[in-house]
């Protein structure tokens, strides 16, 4: 638009005068130099903004810029903007409604968890955890589990921030050089800090999306295989349990009791096997630290972002920005994680169903429904996969459940649960292939260890005899 063309009137005016006012509002004293340099270069501020995809309405532009500034201002030096993650998770959890629980609903959940604890006393040797049973809304699930999301996501957030800096660095450099003295002197801030803030904000959006989506699907604190509470305590999200029960042949009360059994059993396992939670979370972190970012995909995603629409930023990155190849170390970590998830969920599957069968007529069909749900995954698992580059899916759940059932039959409940005392005692991938050979393989290991002990004792005994012979006669013994 040439300077001699009058600017249109009204709230949608986009003439140079309005854009100059916007630049002055953004840049303060440095705006005059920037506008003069742009004119000398033959650049029309209005045309420049239109080409960038920014809104034509200066008021809308100001609102968008203010939103971005707030987004970056709250990031600080954190790899994840946790305030943004928290706020978005709460918003996502409330999609479709998330009313507070009525006293009757809360009582139904707590009663189901209490009954589940009584039934589990027969099915497992592990005692109940200390924490009181909880009935939650989806928002309460978000508040309780968000600290664990920090542990799960910060290792890869650092990698994503670095990749964003690489993808956006040239563009920021060009913008920086367009202003006299650079963006810092123009009052827009340090470009490096802006990039760090952008990476933190982007990952905050992703974490919030994942946690909020899971809040609408999770039954409790353990049904994705990972313990989401630092101190395990059984809890159920009443709305999600009721939604799952709709359309099933089993009564809602039976569904609630079966899911309560699974939640309470998993809480006992994580509460009384000290090494298990740390093993799972450390394995996820080990995998995440080695993730490579697909910079080409990231650049394409960033180029497609509408800067006025935060939802577009989430959608642009939801397709995954992680390079498909994995290192040998990551493949080993993934194999350990999948095996551990299978053992945990196989044990929960076996114990919960054993406790439910004498009391719930639909225990076996409910078991199959939950198995299929975990095998198929859902939007929440897909969101998590795009977040940290891996799926939390126990691919050998059925095999693991078969192993635990075999051990129940051969070693009884106490002998089966005693295997959780140390990570070297639990079933191996070979045991999942051949459950019936578990005891024979363990006996062979014991026999091999005994043979090694005898050989070592003989070697040490020979050495002692030689020393004694040398001391007594000055000649070698034997």
C-alpha cells in the first residue's frame, strides 16, 4: 500500500498509520528507526504483516502479540512451561464437562475401593498401602499426577528446545538484523532467550494436551502402566469409570468393583516393591534422553503455524517431531520398558481377576475388555507417543499374565509375590516365551551357581594349601 493511499476507516483499518502505531507500541523509542529503515528498503509494514500470516486487524494483532508475550514471559529458564501445561491440562480435562463429584458418587467409589482391598487380601500377599482411597474428578486427577509428568517429560523437553533453536535460529537472526541494534535494543528481548521461551512454551502445550487428554480416559493412577503418584494410593476418576460402564453388558457396580480391584492391586505392587517405580521412570528417562528430533519435520511444522491461534501450534506438533530411527541404547531401554510394563500389568490382570471371580459374574468378560482397551490404545496413548516418542503399551500382557498364573499354581500366592523382592528374580522374556519351563530354568541357574561356588572353593583351597606348604617346607605343596 503506497503512502498516498488513504487508510480505510473503522475497526478493521490496516493502513500504514495503524501499523506504525502498532510498531511504536511494540518497540517504543526504537520504532522510528525501524520504520525509517523499512521505508528505505521499500517495505510496507501492512504488506509485510499480511505476508507473515498475521491478522489484518491491528487490534487482533495486538491481542495475538500480547498472548505470545505472556506465553514467553511465564516460561523462564524451565525446559517446560509448567504453568501453561497446568492451565491447558485443566482446560482439556474439562472438555465435555467435569462437574464436582456429589457425595453419593464419592461414596460409591470409596466403597468400591474398600471392598476391593478386602477381596485382594486373599489374592495377594502384598498388603494395602497406607494412603486412603480417593474419588476424583478429572481436574483432581490432573492436579495429583502433574508432578510425575515433570519427571517423565523434562529429559526430552531439553532436546526439543535445542531443536527449536536450530529450526528457528536463522529466521530469528534475520528478524534481529532487520532492527537497528537488534531485537534486544529494540526492546523485544534477547533472541536466544526468546527461543528458549518458545521451546518451553511449545512443550508446555504438548504436556498439557497429553495430561488433559489422559484425564478424560484414565480410570485411576496406574492404568497406563506407570505409577503417576509418588506415594501410591488407590483412586478412581468417577466420570471415566461411569463412561466405560455405559454400553457394557455388566452392571455399572460390577464394572466399578473390577476397576477398583485393578487400581488397588497396582497400588499395592508399587507401594511395596521399592525398586519398581524408580526402574520404570528411569527407563523412560533413559529412552527420552536419547531421542533425536526430526528437524526437517519440525521446520515444516513451525512454518505451518498460525501465530494467532495457539491451538494450531499444538496441532502442528501433534504429528510427532521425533526422528523414527532409534539408537541401540534406546532399543535396549525400550525392550526393558515393554517387558517391565508387561510384568506389572500381567500381575495386576491375574491378581485382580482372581480376586474378582468368586464375587463378580462378569469378571472374565471385564478382564477381556480391559485387555483389548490396553492393546488398542487410544488418543491419550497417541498423544503421549507424540510427546516423548514412545508408546506405553504392554505388548506381552497376556504372556505375562500366563506366567504369573503358572507361578500361582506352582508356588502359591506368597511364593509368586516373593519374586518381586529383587529385579533379578522376576520372570524374564524367556519365561514369557515358555512359562512352564520357569522352575526348570531357575533350578538350572541354582545348580550352575553351586558348581561355580565349588570350583572357586577348590581354587581358593589349592592356593591356601600352596601357601602352607611353602611356609612349612619351602617346597610347593602337592
